């Protein structure tokens, strides 16, 4: 599959206009033919330049005040409120999705529990959100410390050929040396009502069409969930800030969603899809030119964006330094019903990265999995951005802080934060072109 992808790239990238046509509508904001007049300022570059490393870091830091933001806790609810307040301060109109989370009962060892192949479960519970042996979350597998082998050909965890390290979910509060943070994270999760927040930039000429930009705000592991997924949440919030500026217009709509319950099996994203997929493109009230749920043209997810330090060594340890080959991974799922269109969207983001990202390249892969774009992938072109390949690298222990007490703000360097910022630049540039974005002075 990868060779086919590379061959497709070599044959020429699909243009943003072509992708818009593929969705059944003419491209927004198509540039006129070249003329002898001086070139106007590039609105995409103007918007990308409004992203700022210190603002990105400050947003992540703000999220970490709520610890790991584990779903079903007061700290999670406080974080949802804080995110909404920030979005409102940018001028972005907010709404909430409400749903109820009832996890399947925990299975007895050696017995199949009701719902064992369902969509529930955190650490120690069955379901799609559990941490499977070997460090991969899988269908019907319970949680526990990873058992992936260290060394070439080791069993479990990943199909990557190389050294592997153990991975899993930290459930021991004593692994968190910061007593204040340990106290913040001490309240256990309980089933019940859940909420997640989103806001929308309404398009000026095609408000009935929309791109969705997402990241999950919940975490676990007794850390601060700074990378998983404070880094992705901050990207979504920073893009909401830039696009919500009063001098920015887009022809199509953009929705910025901060999912909840990702760690339990993508439950917040599934609730959104279940509640709103049949509302797409319907004007309400009739004649108002208002569309509570515009037609989905694409979904772009951001999940773990900062740590690219290479594979573990023979001792199972990962380098403390960022690897020279660090890049932004853009993934689609080759088995999805919308795989062809999703692949085109992924290559479009790579093209945007090549033109507008300042420091790091992007790579495209066909194995998107275990993130909130999954519930969308058979309905709309859906892709995810990550620090590493999810199936082959993260599952093999390339990020030793994943679901661990060490996933705290202080763990990461400016190079790590800058990698996340480059992912933001990549998505912003692509979405700005796809939605026909303009800055006031260029209209």
C-alpha cells in the first residue's frame, strides 16, 4: 500500500480545487487567472503566521491545570468549562453535545463479559477503549501493562520490525511523584452524563458545507495528559482562535470539536455522529440560511502531536532528544468506505505542509486507527495527524510517556512543542484553502 501511495504522489498531487469538486461542489475562493498586476498578499500565509509557539504552549499549560482530565470526574467537567470559556473569548460561538456513558461491566478473567466487544471500558475494563496486552487498544481486550517484547521479532504490540518497549496505562498513583498533581487526579471516574464542547466558524457563501477539526480533551494515567491529548486539543483551540478573528472570513463553515471519552472507546465522537449525521445540510428554520449541522466535507483529527524521538534501543529506552527525522504523520484508513477521498485529503495536507510549515515535513500513511476520526471514516473523508504512526510506532513504545505519569508539560522541550505547532500550520493552511479563507485587507 505504501508503495502505491508514493507512486500516486510521484504522479502528481491532487489540487485543492479537485478535492472540492470531488465532494460535489465547485471550489471555494478559486484564484483568478494570473495577470500583470502585482500579486496580492497570500491570505493563507497571513493566517499561518498568526500561529505562535508561545500561545500554543500557553494553551497546553492551561489545560494541564486540570491534571489528566479523566472523563467522569470534576476535573474533566472543569476542563470542559475552561475550554468553552477560551473559545468564547476568541469570538467563536459554542455549543455542547450531551450523552450518557455507561461502560460494560468488567469481565472475569477467562470469561467473556457482556459487551466485551462493545465500545466501553477504561483501564481494567473490557471494550474498544481498553489497553490491550502489548500496548494496543483493541476490540474486546482488557487493559493492563503492555507485554510487547524488547528486541527484534518480539511478540505483541505492533507489527513494526525493530526494538520495542513496554506500553500500557499507568493506574498506580504512586508513580506520580508530584503530590499536588496526585491529589488533582485522585477523584475516580463514575458513569453517567457527559458533555463535550464545540464551536463553529460560519461560512459566508456556503454555510451549508463544513470541515470538522477535532482533538480529544480527556486523558488518563495520573499525569497531565499534556501530549495525549493536550497537544491536539491546543491545536484545535489555536485554529479556532485564528479563524474566529473578526477580519477573517471563510466561504465554507469550519467546526472545532473537543471530544470527550476518547480514552474509553471514542464515545464522545460516536455520540456526535449518532446525534448529528442525519441533520447534515438541513436548513433550520426553513428560509433562514442557517444550518445547525452543515454537510460534512472532511474530518481532521489531532491526537498526540509532540513526541518524535525514534524507536526504543536494545535496552527498551527512547532517546531524550528529538530524532533528526521528526515529522508530522498524516494517516487515512485504507479499509474505510471513504478511503479514496480520505487519501486525497491526506495528500492535500501534505502539500499544504510543504508550502506553509516552517520546520518539519509531513508523511502520509494508510493505517489511521484508535482515534476520534474513526467513527467518521465510512461517512466522510477522515484523516488524523499524529507524532508517529499509530499502529506501527506508538503501539511499539516509541512514546514512553503515553498514558503515563510522565505525560506532563515539563517533560517536553521547545522542539517537541514546535513539532505540534507545525501540525497546526499544516491543518490551518489546508483548511484555509479548502474553505476559501480571506483576511479583511485582501477582500
